[in-house]
C-alpha cells in the first residue's frame, strides 16, 4: 500500500562557494518583483522568544525543553536561482537534519528526532512558509515563516503551534539567527521548470510520478518517482537471504514476519537524490544517497557498510546496493 508524498533530501557533496559578507551578495541575485528572497547562507541561532513553551505544547519534557533552548543551533540554507527549491540543514546537539523542499510543489515527509511530519513549503509574499503536520495522527501543526531583518543580517523564524484535535489552542514562538557566511553547497535543482528564462528540464510527469519524463533534447526515460510510504505485505525467500548474511534462526523469522515500512523521498523532477527510511521491529535505518554516485560509507547497528543507488540500464528500476 502507498501513501503519496514527494521530494527528498539531497546530501551530494559540492564545491564550496567563496565567502562574502552579505546574504544578498551570496545569493547572486536580488529579490524578485513579488518580494521573494534568497535565504542561502549559514545562520547561527542567537536569540529565542517563548521557545520552551512551543516545545512543551508538542509534548517535550522539561529537561528536553531546556536542552533544546540552550544548544548552539546552526541552519545552513541553500536555494536555487529561481527560488523554487529550499535545502535546509539543521545542526545542534542531538538534531542533525538535511531536507530538500520543493517550494509551491508536492508535500514532503520529514523526520526530526524520530517525530514524523508532512511538510508543505510555499511563498507568502517575501516570507517562506512551511506547514508541518504531525504524523500519523494529525493532532497538531506547526506554521513556520522565514524572513530577513536588519538589512539581511538577521533571519527571523516565527513558529506557530496549532492544536488540531484538543483544546491546547495556539502557541507562538520566535527564533533569531545571525548570518555567519555563505552556504558550502551548490544550488539544488530548480523544482519548477515553467518559470520564464529557465528551460533546463521540461517534464510531462504527473504528480503521482506514473509516467516517463522528457528532457529538452527529446530523450525520453522510464524513470519513476518512487516517493511515498510503502508497507511490506509479502516476502519471498527472505529468510534464505538473511541466513546468507549470517542471521540466526530467530533473526530470520523476525526479519520475515515483522511489519516493515519503507518511506522513500526523491527530488522530482530531476530524480537525482534518494532517501530511504526503513522502519520496523528493531530496524530504524535512514539513508540518503545521490543516484548514480559511487558507494558511500555508513554504519548500520554500529557495523560499517557501503551503499549506492543507481538506475538500471533500461531506466525502469532503481537498484539499491548495500555491501556489509
């Protein structure tokens, strides 16, 4: 069974851009006529307003609220030239996320500290809005706005908690970030291709990812967007495969019978980034790879692995390889 979502993280390495002293210079372009702004840069959190109450409304305990408010937090933002894609990396204490959002595009499933959300990024004037709906019960939402202040040197992030099922009402909080320097990453692929002056890629794929894509040179492919939540319903010979990897009798039985969910997010329409979150029983593995890149080292349950993902020769299958 499938629950539809789209887009993904992108963690591809890229050449650092030379540092400058201003976000406006870093972005390489001025705000467009409707006021949209390039937030690209490295931003250090310097002030919080009502943040602990915001965390408390989400069910976070006292000590965790204190920790969340006291840790040094950095946001690294990278946007495309057309301001249609938004990559956000959050790092501080136990938090380390890397998410790519299509702006005014499909929703994205994200995870922060084992809490899942369904996110939607949109422009509202010059502010970038992200609506985060708590999964799976939809009991609350967070409305987050980003905007620049102090001649582009301060990033203001406003967050509104809204209880959707109870009587907790709303909680408003603010975070302020100081500009540190330029993003170390190259801009992500532009999400929309119908913006004037941009014709790098043209896609005839509908939002469900069910048909082939076509590039401007006319070369059609069969590549699909597999984004979504997928629940395992049937296995074949999986116990033998697990046994070949050294799993014992009970591990093989558990591996074949447990409820397993795969959450896949990809960066439609370019389909160059792939995130796989495997969750079920003792398994909780979150992997982000660049499609077509060489093997990437990582760890699973403390054991080193090397992983890569690439398209088959006919572009109909996405092949995931994991070397133990």
